[in-house]
C-alpha cells in the first residue's frame, strides 16, 4: 500500500470557505429559482466574512507549503486574501443593488462571484505552476460568465472579447509553464528556484518560460501590448462586474506574479528586469495618453487602469521586500479607489441600460453633490494627489524602483502621472463647473452612498496615515516560497 | 526514439499556426478552434518533456489541460450562441459596438 | 528504432499541414474537419511519446466531444457560409504572419540552446510505467497532484453554470418590468417592442 | 515498441475502408432525382418546427452536448483511478468521493435549472417565469409579457 500524502486542509481554509459558499449559493439558486436576491447577497457577505476570518487566523502560522507543495501559507497570501474579500464584499453589494434596481433576477451571480473569489484566493496562495494555471482558469471562466450576465448587446460583446483574449492569454501562460517544466523537471515554484540556481536547470528555456508566463499574466492585468481588450470589456460589462473585475483580478494576478517572478525565477531577475521595465514604462505612458482622448468615463477608467498596472509593475524591478510591500500598498489603494469610482459610475449611469458618456457627468456637483464628492475623492486618489493614498502609493513604488537603480523608469512614471492628473481633474472640473443638461437618472437611494463612503474614507485615511498598514505589508513582503 | 528538439520544434510550429489563426481569422468559432490548436501544441510539448525527463507529472498536467480546454470550449461556444442571438453575426470585426 | 522515426516523419508534417489547412480554409465545416484530423495525428504523437492513455483521452475528449460541440455550433448558427473575404483591419494578416514567425524563431533558438542538458533522446518509459501507463499516471495524479484534481471539479461546476445561465432558452429572458420601463433599441433585437416605443430613457443611448 | 499497436492500425484502416467503400459504391449505383419534398428536413412526418430567425434547431441540443462534455471529463478521471483502485486505498476512495460529490452538485444544479427538461418544447420557454418577478403560473406570465409588449407597440403606433 502506498502511504497516503498528508492533507493539511487548514492551509487553504479561506479557499474552502469561498468555494463552499459558492456551492451552497449555487444549490440555493438552483432550488429557489425565483427567490428574492437579498438572502443571496447576505449569504455571500457571510461567506466573505468567514473567509477573511480564516485568513486572519493564518497570519501567525509558520510559513510553509502544504498539500504536497501545491499551496503555500505565508503573510503575502493572507494580506492578498483579506484585500480580495474586501473587494468581493463591495462587488456583491454593488451587484445586488444593480440587479435589484431593475429587478433583473440572476441569482447565479452570487455563486459565480464566490467561485471567482475562491479562484483568486487560491491563485495568491499557489505554490505550483499547475495550481496557478487552474486558479487563473477558474477565476477567468467565472468572470466571463458574469460579464455576459445581462444578455444585452454590450455585455455579450464584452464577454466575447474578454473570452477570446483570455483564452489566448491562457495558452501563452501554459506554454510558459511547459517551458519552465522542461527547464527544471518540476512545476513547483520552490523546485524551479532550486533547479535554476543549481547546475541542473537550463537557463535559456527557463528564460523563455518566464517571458511567456509574463505575457500570459500580462494579458490578465492588461499591461500595454496586451491591453487591447480592456477598454471594450470594462465599458461593456455591467458596472458592478467591472468594479469587481478591475480591482480583484489585478490584486490576485500581481501577487501571483510576485511569487512567480521573485521566487521561481529569482535567479533570472537580472535578465527579466529590463523586460519588466519596458512593459511598465509602456503601460504608464500609453495608458495615460489614451485615457486623455476618451469621451466615456468607463472607457477612461479602463485606460487609467492600464496605466495603474504599469505603475504597480514598476515596483517589480526590485525583487526585495520593499518592492513587494510597495506593490501591495499600491494594489490596496488602487482597489479601494477603482471599486468606489465604478460604484459611483453605476449609480449615475441609470441602471442596466448604462449611459456613461461625459454628458451624464456634466454639472453633477449641483444635482448629486454627494456622488460628485465621492467620485472626486476616488479620482484624486487614482491621480495620486497628496492627501489621498494614491500619492503615498506612487511614492513607495517609485522609491522601490529608484533603489533598484531604475531611475529612468521613475522619470517616465512621474511624467505619466502628470498627464494622468490632467484627465482625472478634467472630469472633476466637468462635474463642478458646468451646467447640468438632460434628465437626471441617477439613483436616489441613500444606502449605496453610505457603502461607497467606506472606500472613500479608507483612501483618505491611508493617504494621511499610511503607517497604519505599511509595517504589516513589510512583513508580508518576506518571501520564502 | 525521436529526438526531443524535433518534437519541441513541431509543437512550436503548431503553436505559431494557432497564434496566426487567432489573429487572422474573423469568425469567432474559428478563433476558438485556433485556441484549441494552441492548447494541443502545449500538450505535445508537455508530454515530450515528460517522456524525456522520465517523469509522469508532464502527462498529468496534460490531462488537466485537456479538462480545462473542454470546459473553456463549452463556455466559449455558449457566449458565441448568445452573441449570435443579440447580433445576427459572430464576425469578430462586426462586434464593434464598443469601438474607440 | 526506425519505425518511430518513420511514424513521426509521416504524422508530424501531416498534422502541421492540417493545422495550416484549418486556418486558411474559408468554410468553417472544412476547418472543423481539418481540426479533427489534426487531433488524430496529435493522438498518434502521444503514442510515440509513450503516453497511450493520453492517446485514448485525446480521441475521446477532443475528437469525440469538443469537435462535436464545434460542429454543432457551426450548424446551429449556420456560419458555414464561410468567411467574408477581404481584410477588415489594415495589414491584419501580415502582422499575424510576422508574429507567428517571430514566435517560431524565438522558440527555436531557446530549444536549440536549452536542450543542452538532455542530449539523450526520450528513452523508453518502462522504468516509469511499471504497471502500464494509466496506473503509473494514477499513482502520480491521485497522490502528488490530488489538490489540482479537486480544483478541476470546481472548474467543471463553473462550466455547468455557464451552460445553464448563457445557453438555456433565452428569447424572453428580459424581466417584465424591464420591457415596460426600458423599451429601447435593444429590445428590437428580441422583436418585442417597436422602435421609439414609450419609456425610452432621456436621450438615445447610442 | 509501436509494433504492439499494429492490430489497432489494421482495424482502423479496415473501418475507414468499409465506410468509404459503401459510400462510393452506393453513389455509383443509386438514381439521382431530388425534389423539394425529399429535400425538406425530415421530422417524423410532421412539418419542421418554426424556429427563431437564423437558428436551424433548438439550443437545448447544445446544452445536452455541453453537459456530455462535463461528465465525459469526469469519466476520464475515473479511468486511471479504477485501474489503481486497490493500491490507492482509503485515501484514493475519499479523494474520488469528493470529486464525484462536487460534480454531482453541478448535476443537481443543472437538473433544477431546467437543463434536462426535454418535454417543454421551444415555443413555451420553461424559463420565461425565471426572469419575471411574480411567481405566477409560467404560461400566464409568458402570454402577459407578449400582451404587454404588443400594447407598447400599439401605443407607439397610435402616437
């Protein structure tokens, strides 16, 4: 009898909570075909709370790998899972409000949201390239279906484009994993690191494998040469799905990139850094420039998220602890701002048939002062203006890049953020100084405004007092697996 | 036995044929077929490495890829059918409601 | 052994030819049939690389199930009238060719440089396949990779949800209130409301 | 090593040869006089079911094909498990029980979501009631929606 492997289920407790929640929500949506959405939303929030609690419990577990080396338990995964649960909670509430307003009943939305989050929580804790691939597939498939959930023409096209380019990216990701498997005879991140440092591994194959992995994951976080799908999908998808997708996918995939690039291909860091710097610079410049030319807020936010991905990637050129902590801080502040911004856009755009052109935001300050104020805070943070967390994030990221000696990248980043500030402030000016036109179809209900105040407060508090979480992130930056 | 680089070159050729297929074709179903071709090229690559390294994990991974590809095709074609319902055509170029 | 090389040099060009055929041919059904032949040639490749179980799986899953789905959708949507000839994007084909050739070149150099460490040809598999391929596969699959195996079931569940949510009969999927309050151009696609019906919101959305 | 597969190759060649031969021989000797009645799709005598624009047959065939793939993949994983069932022991049993249990959840959901309901024909969409909020009889809901839509059209026409 072959001895049974040790199964440490406690190691992936958050993932089990999320997948379990997803299964229950799925069965409930199967049996209660016409039930009201409120219990589903509440159950989703409960599952997210349970996952966050179990992630916190993992904080002071000793760092190791579990389940035959497939999953790793470390503080990086815990911080990322907490951020994902936060984003998921907002995604669930915004989705509930969005579907409730037009009484468009799709209870499977909550099951899909939980499955996507489970895939992301697994991705941030993955210690084996096979688990990375499967987690990326689970989260992507769930997101494709969520994008097409309202069957209107826009969302269906967005889902089609997202699917085609997502599958294309997965094929590249796979080819990269196959090459690195060939180079090191193992798919585990730790084994790869050991093989590449020793004589056994074959450097050229591993380098191609790493580049193909960066291409595959670059598609998912919409870095420049692979960002073509982003504006169409962010504009086409329903706003709550866009809010959840833009924030959560970036957190999950960037944390996976940290693990893959810093640990698995650590020894190749010297060869990979120039490629990463080029990708980051390209994303920063093109993202900001293209965003200026937009007449639709969602499309502008899509291009701005391409630029933000560039900023986050610029911290990857320094693989030490400080670079990872800067990336984590940037991810948290970016997620809070972008989820809030898309939430406000959803409230303004008038339900399922969304109109998010600039005319919709003209003179918003007069008609919806609260929404205009909230959106201004989020846009200020995305632009990186001092009182908000976006500014601190940019400082940290550029600090990490300069300490790694990539000061030209920082220069490009500074120029890009100045250009970026222009199109963010233009929207704020549009809301404040102009006269409103057309009928006001903004959503009057007070509860969403309260809910969206939470990310606004986080963004401001993190901006003024970043010391609250920076030391924790420093600890999370220590990577052994 | 066949030499490993030959098989790797063969799968590289298939992979690039798939890449060309995805970029050049305009019919959504044909793009999906090209993606399947790329996944098959990766499978051949993995099995070749598994055979040359005398390990089974390459073949196990290829099995997972086949399972994932099947689920992915199912969802892709469901979206294609939905697209056809709302737009009468699945020509990827005509899907430009959200253009620039 | 000459037999393996002979089989390889027969099936490898055949599968590359069918792959290119699939991409070039106009009619979708012909492309699908090319792909089926390609799947069979790749299945033979697995036989050559000592993976008989994958040979069977490839035929059962790819040629048996996935291609059925492809042909079904082609027939369902009648897309077999073929592609509109001519090019929409400027230089779409040329850039695609350049990209494909670049990838082949890059991979070729990497393979040429990288294969230094395994100079010997892929050896026999009897050392690793004691009880035959499936049982050796089972030992590794259900012992070392048991966790990804369970995650695959989650993937199948998401696929089932997708099939139910997206593909199940959807002609009247819009809720009743939606028809009354948001009668707009989207609804014409469903042939439910005449254009310009009451309740269109403020200014036209397009 | 490949020689052991020769019988399979021989059988495959024979099968293909038989198929092709029968087609060729019948093509050579059968009369060729097509007429519209013969060319219309045969549906056990009654005239073909009218379908929404552009689609040749109902999509529920696609749903069945999709479900077939999902459970086909499940079978594929069962093959190696069954071969090594004895050696995998209790751990293998529990592991496969989880896998089968999870895919069974998918099956229950599909059953409840109406994926397997074959009886309801295309014209009376079983899920019309899914989307409408009032939990009334599905048939009534479908007619009401149609009536509401027609009413909209007349009002628009009258204006």
